[in-house]
C-alpha cells in the first residue's frame, strides 16, 4: 500500500461516521479505527524534523476481525498502518493473527491456548497500545512503553497460554508466552552504542509471564507483575582483523606513531620504530582509541535482558489512578576488535498517572514519569554521546484533555514537558543531531472507531 493509498483510506474511514461494527455473519465481525494527529515539538525533532514547525505527518489506522469457529475456537487478527514522520513509514503490516482455543471454562478456572502472532501482555497497556481509544490520552507512558521498541515487543510469533483462577480471595489472571519477533536494527544500535555500526540486529527471542490479581473485597483495584525475557545478537559484524586495521589507521594512532618516531630535536620522542618502547607507546594509543570510539570497532554483540514491570490500577469515583515501575536487567557482551567486554546494567523507570472523568464524555489526564538507562548513572554520563549528552535519562510531565464527541469520534489534546532525551523516538540520522536537554511536545489528535 502506497502512502497516498494509506492517506485516502484514513480520510474515507474518518468520513464514515455512521458506520458501526461490521457484522459479516452471526459469528464474524470486523472493527476498525483511525487517527490523525498534529505534532509540534519546537525544541527537539519528535520522530523527525518536520515536527519542529508543526506537522500532520502522524496518522494510524487498523482493521481487526474475529471469527467464532465454534464455542471453543476463535480466529482473530489485525492489520495496522502507522505513519510517524521518519520513525514509521505507514506500510501495512499484520499486528497480530492467531487461533484462540478455550480448552476449559467453569466456575473455578479457565484455560486456553493461542497460536500464531500473539500479543505480548507486558504491563497495563502494551497489548492495547495500538488502539487510540484504549490509550490514556494520546500516548502510553514513555517510561515503560518505549515508542522506538513498539513493533519489536507488541507481539511475538509463537505460543500463548492463558487462564484465570476464581476464589473467595479474588480473581487471578495469568498469561505465559514464547516466540520471536523482528528488530528495528538502527533503533537497537542507537540504544546500545549511541550510533549505527557495521552489522544488523534482526531477530529477537522473547518469552514472558504476566500475573494480575483483583481482590474480592476491592473489585476496583488491580495489581500485577509482568516478566519479559529478550535475547538477540549482532549479525554480520566486521571481523577482528578489519577492526584492528581501522584502529591502526585512525587519526589518533597515526599521530601517536608519528610523534614516537620523530627525532627529539624536532619535537618528537625519538623512538626506534622497531623497538619495544615504540610498539608499547603506539599500542597504548590504539587501546585508548578503541575505548574512546568503541562503536567503530564492534566485532560482536550479544544481549540478554529481563524486563520486570510492577503494575497497579485503582478506580475511585470519577478517577482512575495508574502506576507502574520498571526494571530492565541487561547482560551485554561486547566484542571490540576481537576483545570481549561484559557490561551489566539495570534500567529503571516509573510513572504515576491520574485520569479524571469529570463529565460523561470528557476527561483530563496528568502523568509524571522518569526513566534512566543506567540507574547507577542517573545524570546520563555513561550513555552520553558527542551530540547528545542527555540520552541516558528522561523526566516528563504530561497533561491532557479528552472529549468523546460521539461514541465513535474522540478528540485529544496533550502537552508533554520533558528533560532528557531517552524516550525521543529514534530515526536514521538522529545520532548526528545536537539535541536539547529540555523540550516540549504538543499533540492534537482526532480518532474514529467502529
């Protein structure tokens, strides 16, 4: 589907305000949604430079359907198109497509199996973040749900087991899943190295578990914990020989060799190029070059990460209070010019959010959040790059208003005031752009669903 076709489809869907859910047969129905946003981000380029002066280059649409084959077996799926300036091209893709078999259901428990491209139920919003009306405001919390990693962790090609247990204490819902997904290589390279490297990240192995519990004596309260394990490797990197040759020909090592060989009377060290002293001096310069500019000399990368998300949600009168806390435990093994280097870090993030439904069709949102790529380096120094000293952390305050104009049409306005650039969406060339520490983003969004 071309960009023009995607735009026309969005316009037609918005124009069909009288259309309800399409009931194709007694057992088959189709739903759809679309949104169009205006984004102004004057300080930093949100998803691309167009947003600096304001852009309508942000839209999404999706169609999902289900077919109840019998009382226990159902097929369901969704196709989606997202256009987010430079970070998403709007191409049509299969968001999820699966068979759902409810193997057991009674008053005490349920158990089922899903097979295919299944949703990854991480936290409160990951499984529903692609539907505009299911999000709190325009966007989900950045501190937990990284926009740049959306496509990699929203679903997996594999297996999902799910069920519920009903008791006097309350209701326990659980899901366990395993499979693989595709990685956006440039996004992962940016987060690991701060720039692009030779080689690509392609597939990621994912497995996870989610547990949710609602106490019988507090039906408006829900708490849960989610685990997601990810594993991937850099494919087709440069060889150790190529990396070593690049180090030896770098400006800093060449300058060190020249200085060492230059006679003392001419301002040099006067070392014999065949001597051990010369080799030691140049070798030290090569070591310093490899450490200072290690992304240029990567010869291998393996990463295992464990996401742990604690979730809480409480409905009280006209308020819905939500909070989540994230830790990502990462074991990173780098190979730099053939030499191994292990780096273990813990990423930390959290948010507190309140939604106030002050009228039947209107709501207000306030959210505060923080995220640190390395919780032991909260100033971001360990993640800083030449053009971006602030990529290691983020702090943000978001306020918004929502208006359900009709049951099908929704309008949302949102303003986010940020410090640090860790959740700025990644796109090709962002690592070469000088970014601001403090930045604000304004978003207006119209959405339609049937």
